[in-house]
C-alpha cells in the first residue's frame, strides 16, 4: 500500500522540512485541513492544498496563517 505524504511549502515555493507521512485521508474544514494517518491519528492544520502529485503521492499545502511580524 502506498500512502500519501503532506509537505508544507512557503511563500518562496520551497518545501519545509516538516511533513506528515502515511496519510490515509484529507478533509477540508472551515479552519483548513484535517489530515488522518494510517493509524487513525488526526492533525488539524491551517493550510490549503496547493498541488497534488498522484505519481509520487505528495500533497503540497501552504499555510493560511499570517506570517509572524518582523521584530
């Protein structure tokens, strides 16, 4: 079985090292996305789907949260 991976991308289109693996399902919610893994664990993320690569089973998402203010 080949499960998907969720990768987070930033404003500069670079992938973040943070990723969610063994993704069995993704649901859209009012606050973003609910990601469920193989073991039934769910993670809520404030993000939207940017692209889906079915060949490599990767879903790229971008954060909806505003960037932190500069100090």
